[in-house]
């Protein structure tokens, strides 16, 4: 079975600063990895995904994530954040034909 | 496509009342998922369907909760009787595969007084 750990429940940053949201997973099989974003009072939407191929994945709104198999990590990064990036971010993993397992989320707050 | 459509967006009810939440998945998606989100427990998978058949309902908290999918374009989540601890945002999501990208609705915020 898969599991996901998001190491930080809250991350405050200043506008235009870089940010990294950490995600570690455990799985006994090959994995598919996802980051979702949830803006206030909305559903989750896909930010980016890793299925295979290049370990550096680029997503919407300037976000990217790197799959590191040896570290079992899939950290999300953005070089310069905006106020509008304030949201909750969820890492998710699935293995083989298994359903997605979500982490508990990281609340990113971007301050002016 | 209009995306996953949920109704109602907000529901306020009194303890003991029956609550029915509705979901219309994206056309062509074979999988439908019901999630519950609370501050304390985060995002929890309640149940999911494949081709209208319930596959895994191990996340349904107790017998007061039931879900149906009578056809490919409609699903309901029912709580009877409702309790204050059922207050949460309930999300419906659909996808082509269990392991693939999920498309979420905007959620139904339930408050049980």
C-alpha cells in the first residue's frame, strides 16, 4: 500500500521569494505522483503529475516538481511566488492500479 | 465539458434530518469518488465506483452513510440521520482510471446543527 507524508502543514513566505513544499511517499511498486492545489472554497485541481520519463515535471502557474526515487520524494518548487499562490497544496501517490492516496496538505500563505 | 457538478453547494440542516448530496461526473469517466474534507481529518476517501458499481466503501464512516450510482451520469451520497460531526465539505471526483488524474467538483459544504 502507498502512503504520503507532507512534512510541513503550513508554509508562510513573502511575495517573490522561492518556495519548496516537501512530499515523501512510500510504495512497494512503481508510482505515479501528483500535486493538486485547492484555492479557498474550491475543489482540488491538478497542478502537475509524474507518470514516467523526465524526473523534472513542470506544471501550471510556474510550479515544478522533481521525482527522486532514491529519496522517495516529490517536492514542489516555485522560484518566485505571488499572492495568488496562497492555497492549500496536496501531494498524492498511486501505484499500479491502486487508487490515489493523498497527503494531509500544506497551506501556503504568501505575504506582501 | 462542464466538469464535475455537485449540488447543493451549501446545506444547513438540523441533527436527525436526512441529507442527500448529488454529483454528475464528467461524461466518459468510468470512476467516481466521494471524499470528505474536514480540518481535523483532512481529505478522506469515502467510497468509489467503477462503471456504476461500488468497488471500495471501506471509508464510509458508519451505516448512516450510503452512496448510490444508478447510472453513469449521476451519483448520490446520503446521510440518514445526520449528526453535527458530519459537518464537512463533501467532494465528488471522477476520472478515467483509479490511478490517474482526478477531476473534482466544487464541493458541498454541509453544516449539521
